[in-house]
């Protein structure tokens, strides 16, 4: 079925493929990266645009006005910030929760506690809510 020449051709092709794939393609280097190096890699123009975009939001401008700060003056001051200061501010903007205050956290915690107690009542582990099991 397989002729001798066909087997030799396939074997030679496989030998070439194995030889090519066994050559080292390059060396990978692993090293520690310091915080300063990561900060230097940030894009100052992108950070400046992010902070200015935050300042241009209507709710932020209203709050600045309520605090007695001119929004245009705040934008001019952002333009004079150093790259490191911009990176710190932009990093803090990413960390802050969007539209969530302490009220949302408290309501969420109460809801989780209620659900846990309700489930334990349904499983018969506790007897807190009389409406779960009906009349006794």
C-alpha cells in the first residue's frame, strides 16, 4: 500500500519539521518590576484626559461649584500637574466605586443577612421568621 519512496519522503519531511521546531526561537527573560518602572510606563496624556473628563462631568462641576471652586480653575490646575501626580489621581479615579455610597453598602449588607437567615429558616436550622413555617 505504501511504497518505499513515499515512506522516505514522509520520513524526510517529518525529520525537517522536527529539526526546525527544535531550534531555540529566543530567550525569555523574567525579572522583577519596581513600582517606579510601572508608574513611568503610564501614559501621561491618557491620565490627563481621564482626569479632565472626570472634571467635565456635570455632577462633578456642580459639586465643585458648591464647594466654592471654579471648574475652569480646576481644569487649569490639572494642566500644571506633574506626570506622577496625574498617575496617582487617575489611579484613584479607577479605584473609587461608581455611584455607590455608604447607603448602598448598608442596604446590601442587610439584604444579604436577611437572605441568609431566611435560607437557614427554610432549612429548619433556625426559627426567626414565623411566616416561613406557617402557624404553630
